[in-house]
C-alpha cells in the first residue's frame, strides 16, 4: 500500500488508475480511514471502482447499513449493477465472461464491474457471501431486515 500511496503523491491526477488498486487494498485490509481519505481526495467520485470496494469494506466490518448505502450509490451510477450481482449470485463468476465485450469495457456498465471483479479477486474472495447478500439487498432495499446477514 505504501508504494501506491507514494505513486499518488508523485502523480496526483493518477493517470494510471492506482487509486482503484489502492481502494481495493484498503477494503481488503479493512482500512476504513485510508479508504475514506482516498475517496475524499478524489472528490468523492462516484465510480464503480470506488463504490464497490467501499460496500465490501463495510460488509466485512459488519456495518451493513453503510454497505447498503454504497450499494445503492453504485446502482445509481452503474446501470448494470443489479444485473451484475444477480449473475454472480445465481450463476457464479464463470457466467460473467459471457457478458464481456470484445474490446475491453465501457465505463458505468456491467463490463466495468466484471473487469473490476476479475482484477481484484483477492478482495472479493475475502468476502465470499458478499454477492449473495448484496443481491438480496439490492432487490429488496426497503425491507427492515435488509441489513441482516
């Protein structure tokens, strides 16, 4: 993480996307302060690569209402978020490859989420039930029991 933080000091505009890798590492190690500071440093960008790891971070910490908040924000900026969670939950990650385009991904689509998932398996494997839980909570966000694990 120190190397990533140093790279961001040297190149604040982050044209390499180091902030996304760093965000996933903060979530993996449950470093809430680092994750929130990074999100704030980039003006709270509402990007899939920032919001999804924050949702995982709070899920891992057992702060489910906060996790749901980030899931809802993710659904607002990425039109395919619910479909992504449904596919992972119902069919498993292997089915995701069928959704990828031939030429990389388009921002704010399922392709972006798939790329993020495949690139950061360390984080998502560390929260094995997150996708089922997220799918249930994205389908029924108004239920009072939505935050239960």
